[in-house]
C-alpha cells in the first residue's frame, strides 16, 4: 500500500506541477496585459492618443500669396511664381520689369521676406498670413482628403499700388544711363514729382541692378535720391532768395555793387569768388548768372536766424517721410553755429555749409512750383486686397506753407530767366539777351514749352586734405516744366562728371531729354507736341509683350503698325524700336518657362538679358554681338544656384 501511495504521489506531482506553472504563467500574462491595458486606456491615455494621431496625421503651413507691386496704371512690377513641378526651384518673387525702378521696389530674400526697398519696408503688409492644414493619411501615407481639413486659411498679402509711372520710369532711366556714358560720370540720379500732390512719378539712379539676380553690389542697394547727402551749391540759392523776399529784407530791384570777380570781405577769411566778373546786379540777375558774391551778401543781410528758420521750414535737416529705407536727413547749421565766424553764413547763401538730399531739393522746388506749400513726398498711392478692392488710399499731405504765393511767383520768374536768358539794357540804350547758366536746357523740339530751373555745381569735400577738391564735383539741375504752370518738377544729379563739370552742361541736358521724352509720349504729355511726329508713331504705341506670335500679328494688322519678328518661340518676350531704317517695331520671340531654360541663340545681349530678367538666375557672358551658344541649353530644367553662361559673336 505504501508503495502504491508513493507511486500515486509521483504521478500527481509529475502531472500537476507543470500545469500549475503553466497556469501561473497564463495568469501573470493576463495580469500584465490587464495592467498595460489599464495604463494605455486610463493612466497614459492622452500620450498614446497623441502618438497614434501623429502616425496618421500631418500638419503643414499653407503658403500665403505675396501681394503684387504695380505702377499707378496697374502695370505689375513684382509678382510671384511657384513651380510645383520642380522641387529645386520652389517659390520665387519675379520682377517683371527687370531693373526698372529696382532701387525703389527692392528685393525679396530666399525665405520670401523683403530684404531691401519697399519690399522690406512694407514686408508685413505684402506677405500676408500663412494658413494651417491638418491632413489624415492611410497606412501607405496617402492623404485621406475626406478627413483632412484646413484649420486656418491663408490670407494673401495686400497689393501695393505705386505713384510711379512705368513709362516715365523707363524714360528717366534711359536718360540717366545715356548721361553717365556721355559725361563719364560715376553715377546719375533723377526724380520727377507732381508738385501739387507730392506724388513721385519716377525715381531712379544709375548704375542700378536687376532684382532677379542673386548677387548685387552693396553700393547699388539704395537710390542716391534718398541716401546721398551732399552740398547743393547754387540750387540752394532759391532758399536764400525765399528768405530775403519772405522776410522783406532785400527787395528784388535792389542793385548790389560790383565786387569784381572775387569779394575780399575780410582779411581773416577766404575770399568768395564768381566764375566771371558780372558788374552790378539785382537779385534776379544774380540768379541768372549764379553769382556767389551777391547771394553771400543777401544771406548776410537776411541774418542767421532767418536763414536757419527758412531752411528748416523747407524741410532741410530732417527726414521727409518714413517710407524710404536708408534716407538721410542732411545737415544745416543752427543760427548760433552760423554766427561762429564771418564766413559760414555767407557760404550758406550759395549752397555751401549745408548738406541736403536730392529728394529734399525736389520737395523744396515743388513748394516754389505750387505756390509755397511743402508737400509730403508720396510713393505709395493705395493698397488693394487680393480681389482688387481698394482698402486704403492716400490723399496729398501738406506739411506747411513755407512761403507766400507772391514770393513763389517771383522766384519762378527768376528761374525762367536762368534757362531762357534775361533782357538787359546796354550802355547805348539798346536791349540784348543775356544768356543764363542753364541755356542748354532750352529744347529746340519743344519750342512752346518754357522750362525754368536752377543749376548747381559743388566741389566735393576731401576728408583727408580737409579741403574742397576742384577735380571732383557734384553737378545738378532742378527744373520746372513748364515754369509758370508746372506739371512736373524734375531734379537731376550727376556725380563726378569728367567730360564736363558744371550742372548746366551735364544735369541740365539730362533734364531736357527726360522732359522731351515725357512731352512726346502720347499718354504722359500734359498736352500734345509735334503732332505730326506723334501721329506717325501713335499706331505703334502698343504693348506686344506677352502676346503669342499670332496674336501679335493680328494686333499689328489691326493697329496698322509694321512689325518684324526676331528669334524663335511662340510668344513675344521683348520689343524695341528699330533704328536701322525700319519704321515699325521689332518683336523678339521666345518661350519663357519658369522651370526650363529659354532659347537665347541669335538674340542680342540686351534682348537676352530682358528674357533672363524673368528668371532668377545670374547671367555671365563673353564676346560681343549676338548669342551663339548658351548653358544651360534651351529647354533644360535648371537647378537652384545655376549661372547662365552666354557666348556672343559678331557676324562675319
């Protein structure tokens, strides 16, 4: 029996002990699973929900379209291009007019934010607000569109409408380029304003840059119109005359005694000299001949307090507006500083001992043109939303009345004589016309338009020698067109001209060319001039750019404008007036694709650069003539950071 019991116990242990272990394992596993389930569903519910959600959802920003920048007539300067087919290209800001008005409009960086000019100053308004999208994805990471949603919609940026006129800007920039080349100058700048509203119709400096290019020289960033502070020279004499007349210190008819060519007013100070000996002169004659001596005497009689007050009232020594990046405010001596010696006040009378900007001078002459009111300069005309509705518009803003209408009218008559000459009585009783310093401004093509204005030539101050450098000058001219009923005030500045130095022979002719271009333009001209010439050209005053070749042909027939095509492609990418005897318009054909390289073979360098201005790619070239080879080749997809290399060769 005992033996049987032992066998029974052995059999029981052999069978039941593994079962117990198994049951223990099962129970432990169930307990662990229960605890894990409890942890997932209760203790760490939110954490695991987030992990699960992240596996099936993605979040991304929705691009906000940057606002357009356009001229006063709706011509687009800055637009957007986003090539979704080419991942390397991505988002781009396209400047459709190339270098035109680039120093004013500015540039956008690779992150889509403005880095200079108006693009930078108004970046917040232009860039809008990005949206936010949550997308649900399946096991293969494909978006389930029925479950995805936009949490916040993107708000497009505002569209900026400038006061600038695109066609006038083109006229001004070409005139500046021609002037720099003709006078071998370092640079040239010009601004055209409506004197009654303060609107800037054109503002430019040359050399300039193409904002579609990635690499730009630092010296080209800002326009000299706002960033250059210089001694104005004789253009400042109208401020001295304004103070003398407004404060009733010097009568216009008062004659100042002849001092010869130089005035030795003090044994302790450097003498003040004129270019020639002019004899006895009143204020008007002194303005015509630009006599430093007479205006030094006038400033002395006006006095330090009145000279400082008048200059300050005209806006010198302070910022004109808060719109322009890099604007200088210039420098004027306060009244106690003008009294520190017996020369500083006198030299201020003819535009030394004072620093101004070209913009300040244009605004000051606008006050003389409009009857005495200093206007706030305006470059932004209005803002529009994405649908084209005007959301804000800016009316003309007057700072103050600085001189009376009578004083302004008297000075305008002086400025007319500076350009057109002054009738003087000879010793024998006969009358003759004495030519003014701005006689080259008179236009033979616009015989019925009387310009007025003032020349200025100021020697640059050499900081090393602490003296004025007679070999380096800044020449300028500020003009009114026409002088008695001004539609335009135009300020031209030429930095360091070499061929000719004085303002009347450099800046003056540039002013004349600008005004001739404006007056012969059928839309810009206040009234028509040389109607026969306008009639001959009016049928070709059509913008063919952007049209297909067939559409351009149909339009040319409709307008009876002769056209000639150059290049290969289906669309007109640029146009020009022909100078080889053909009286019509030359239309250059091509195909510009945001992701592919256009065909540039056979184009002139100018036309090739016009095409490439639509693409953000640097251009390098060798040779002269027309393009014979290019890299990347036509229709190749280009990569980010590539440079276009052109080889040019002349025929024969």
